[in-house]
C-alpha cells in the first residue's frame, strides 16, 4: 500500500488530502486529513483531480472556532472526526439526496434520520434536543461537547456505550445518568442504588464503571449487565437485588451469571415469582428456582412446600456444604447442583424416582463437578440415575439403592470412586457409567452394558482415538440365588477390536464363557494374561482344551508360583492336577511351600511326586 499527501485549495479554504494505492487498485479516491480555514462557511471538497473525496478522518487537531457553517457533499460517505472540532458551529448542511447522511440543521444524522452520528452544532449550545425520529445515538456522538442539558424527544431511544464520554452533560448527571427511559450509566459506586420507577431498560454497560452494593430496580438486569454486577469481570460485586415491580418480566436464568449475589427480594404480588430468605421460588412456593451464588450459609434445609428443585437452581454455589430435602420434593431439575464446589452432604427426599440426564448440548449433570461430595446414599425409590449425575465429582463411596433400574452415560464417572456395588434390580448401564471403577459387584443376568460402562474413553474424546488405555476392572459376578460368586475380569490391556467378546459374554442371562475366553489372545499385558488364565483353572477341567491351554503349559511354573504367592491354595491344587509341571518345577515349588508354611500344598506336591515316581497308572485325584 502506498500513499501520498497533496495540498488542495477549494472555495477559499485549503485542505490536506491523502491518496492511497496498492497492487489491487489505482489512484481512485481521497481522504480528507487536515484543513486550513479562512472563512466562516466551510464547504468540504467533493472532487480533486477528477477523483472523489470519500472519507473525512480528523482526530487530535486544533479546533477551528471561526467555522459557523458546515456543508457536506454527496461524495463524502465516511466520517470519523472529533466532535468538538468546531466550537463555534451554528449550522450543518448536507447535499440533497445524500446516500449516507441527513441533518436537522444542528446534528449529523443517518440518511433515514434514525441514528445520531455527531451532535456538531447542537453540542455547542446550552441545550441540545435530540429529535424524536432518532432511535439510536452512536459512539462519540456527544463526546467532548459543552451542552449541559440534552432533551430526548423519543423516550425509547438507545445509545452506544461511548456516546457521551467526556461531555459536560455526563459530568453534571450526579450518581447516574438516564437517556429517555434507559438507565444509561452509574457514574460512581454507591451502597444502594434505587433506579427510578419510569425506567424501562438498563443499558448493557450501565455498571461498566461502578457497581452498587444493593440494586433496587423495577427492571430485571440483562445477561450482559451481570458480567459487571458480579460476573467474572466484576472488580466489585453487587451483593443484593430488589425487584420491586409486580409485572416485571424476570429472566431468573440471567441471575446464574451473578456470582457475588447473596440475596434476591421480589415484590410481594409478583405474578410469577416470590422470595424468602433471599432465595427465589415460584409464586406458589412449590418450585425452588434460584439459590444465590454468594449466599454464605453452609447448611440449607429446603422448605416443606417445595415439590421441585428447578434446573440449575444451585449451580455454582461456593459456600453450601449440606442440603436437606424434605420428602415433599419429588423432582430435581437438570444440573440442579452443578459445580457446587463446597457441597459435602446431601440428604435426599424419599420420594425422588429420577435424577435427570445432563443436557445433550451443555454440561449439567445434577451433581457434576461437586468436588467436595465424597459419600452419597441414593434415595430408596430412585429408578433412574441420569447421565453425568456425579461426573467429575469427588465421590469415593456410594450406596446404590435396591430398585434402581437404569444408569445413564458417565453417571458415576468420578475418578476417586473405585468400588461400586450394583443391585439385582439394575437392568442397564450407559456408556462410561463406571469409568474409573476398579472393583464392581454385580448380579449375573443384570446390568446390561457393564463392559462399555467400564471400558470407555472420556466424553470429550471419541472411541476412534488411538493409544488410549482403558481401566481394568474386576467384577464379582453374584448369582441371584445362593452365595456363589464368579470373577469376571475386564482387562485394561485388551485390544479394542476384541472388547465385543466381553460384552457378549456378560449381556446374557448367564456368563457365556466361550465368548469370554475368545478374547484371551487380545490381552496385551502379560500379568493380566496370566491372571485371566488363572481364573479359568477352577472353571475348566484338566482334559478340557481352552484358548489358553498352550499358554498354561508354557508358563506352568510361573503360574504356580504366582498362585502360591497369592496363597490361592484351591486354585494351586487344581492346577497341580493338570500335570503341566515338571519334576524340577515340583521340587522348586516344594521348597517354596515349606518356606511359606503352606502345609496342604506341600503334602499334595509330595503325594503327586510319589505317584509320578511309581509305575501305577492310577490317576491322581484331590
């Protein structure tokens, strides 16, 4: 990009024009940068050297007090100037038919008159009147002006944040300033701000410069206001809100972004909401709608009138440690306690049958990210535990109720929850529901989806991500009748393309060990491979061939020694019967059993050696 400046004389005044060019264009138009004025009427140039003057950019220049009239030609379509450049200006003219601008003789307006661009001559007067046709005052429109009074004929007018910066009018407004029926700006911090009754709107930057300790208003703050009143941007947080209008349209959801709020007070005859103790309820007090983030009480007992805890009602609360629900509560909304970082104890209502799923589009498990919540007893009538219910919480121990039927995705995916006992009533588990569990107690024929509940990747990843290991999990598979327990190992080193074998093995009315054993070769860790083979010793006979028979023969001594170290005598004696151990191996094992004082194992090794040494072909039995 190249540029050059030229000095151009037009109607007794001289102008400094800048011309730009680049590889994509020729010298086609000019920008007005400076001017030397000698007459009270200033007509801006429209053409120079046959090219139009399209832009007027003047900032940081000395004022031109001699100019009383200003004429803007049709060619000039872009203006960016200091508003106070003409302190003596009395009249503004715009060429007829201009495509961008119009004027009332004092101010520069948009072509349709709906936007006020610059106050110009009006800014030099004691009193400026903004015409009723104007709907919006743009940035810097009154910046630097000396008028002390501004009348807004249109009460519904709006204004951009910097419309009045450094103006005399702004300086004279006191604690706050109002534009029409718009509360425009709080100029200095006050302990209590009472917004006048005639106000219908709060400007999005109303509390940009200062924040009240207590806001008393007939207008509900918007979500953009919340960032300044007590959101993450707030350098000083507003702690109390009074909504005094009975017909106010209250967006209670907006209050969830107000992190310093300690109490909310709502007019007694409000049509939709009421408040008690600074907490917001529905008009009939049957729904708890909002518990303020900044409220400092550590224990809260929900009133007996409450039937429902609303969606995200307690979200982000930082002080509450214990919540006690009365039995009247039957419904808990999505994400009701999401990110309650101090919450340690929850006493559930006995009549809750469901903890809902998180939203498919955003976070919102009921107790998701409750880091201090370590122990939970689920309500006795609960039938559905929703997705992400305790995801990323501090849960270490949970008592799952008999009667629970389904568990959603990542419902108990808390990285410190290592042991879970599932009831016989449980029918299905969602993906990742037991993501971090190392030990699970479950009943055979129930808990469909158990394998994918354990073997899942984190929710923000995909199953196709490579080189991600699953957690291993030992499932104590109980029979519904009797006390028999089988061990169902879910190896952490299992290749993913073989995981379906485990899923098919578990999801029937009984464990399908043909499918279970089929995944043996896909186990990559040697220790897990040996453990998997050891679990089959009591389950398969000595003559029965299995996918790991050759492995057991090849690793016989290693397996036997591991069984002795773990003092698994029953499994050791069954393995001994298989005849995979050599004489040298038996001698070595005999020394180990003597050292460990495993007398039963020593006796059986001696007996087996004697029988092997005799010529009899009688089969050894235990």
